[in-house]
C-alpha cells in the first residue's frame, strides 16, 4: 500500500488558525515537505513549527526568489520524485501550504504531478483574504455582490475593466506594483473605499486606509480590499486619519 499525499492549508500566519484536521495530519505524518526561499526561513514551516511533534523526515522545496525567470518546473519535478519514493514506501507525506493549497498555492504543481498516481487529500485553509476582511471589521461582499480577486501585476487596462465589473475587489501580489495600483485606484475614484492590509494575523500586522499608506512599495504578504460603497467602513478603521 502506498502512502497518502496531503496538501495542508496552514492559514495566513497565525498558528491558531490551523484547522483541527490539518493539526491531526501534522501530528501523524512521518514526512513533511514545505516551500522555502533560497535564503531565510520558510514561512509555511514557521506557521506549523509549534504543532510539529518532532522526528519527522523534512523535505524543503527550495525555490529561489528572483525577479528573472527561474525554471521552477525543474524544482517540482525533482521534489516530486523524492516525495514519490516515500509514498511508494508506504509513508504519508504532508505538504505544508501557506493559506489554502488551491488558492494561488504552490501545492497545485505537486498535485498535477502526483495525484494521478497516489491517493491525495487536500485540506483547505483560511485564506489571507478572509483574515484581512476580519481584521478590517468589514465585509468582503454581501448578498448578490460580485467579488473579484485580482493579481497586482495585471496591466492597468485589465485591472480597470475587472474592477469596473465587480462590487468588491481583493488585489493581491502587490509588492513593487503598489505605487501604480494606488494611483490607478485613485484615478477610478475608489481610494476612499480601499483598505490596505499587511502581514495579517502576524505580530507585524498593519491595517489602514489605502490613502494613508506612506510607502510606495509593499511587502509580498499584503493586499488591498475595495468594497464599493464601503467608505464608512474605511473611515472607522483604527489607523484612519479621517
């Protein structure tokens, strides 16, 4: 009997937002794999650290963080072979995933390589988008509102078209695009309805109206929430200057 491959959603960063199911699997899986940058600690493993029993085989999935194109497919091909060897030996493997495995998660690339051959179970996690709305104390969307999740690197024309079609928007993958995104949102007269959230649920969390953010860049773990008609919610934020 081969082992089971698990994709475990760990949530946005707070270890207490781990689901009971993910905790149970973390405690029992003999092998864990986790995404890691080529320098510095793994965010996914840091989230899970306090829940790990110790003594497990660990497989870091090292993905160089570079602006230029990197052959990521080679990394997933190589790690898939290593994980498959454990599964063939009857050992379960739990792959740790920030947020949710299938919401812009890297686990999907292992899934497409291994799921056709091995029993696979995906355990959903709390997404940072839900956590950000909770931290802001405002709804993402209500009733028949249309919610769009948009990657920041999209061009201005594409973002404009999609924002115009939505009642509520979450913009992710902001980083070096922050200044351009804020200018676009201001041009669309939506600045008063926009909230900026950074490192949600972590000790360094920041939450404020987008108009009040002093920087021109943002960290990777940040997002902008826009709820059209939600100006009153923005002005009620603790960090608001209004």
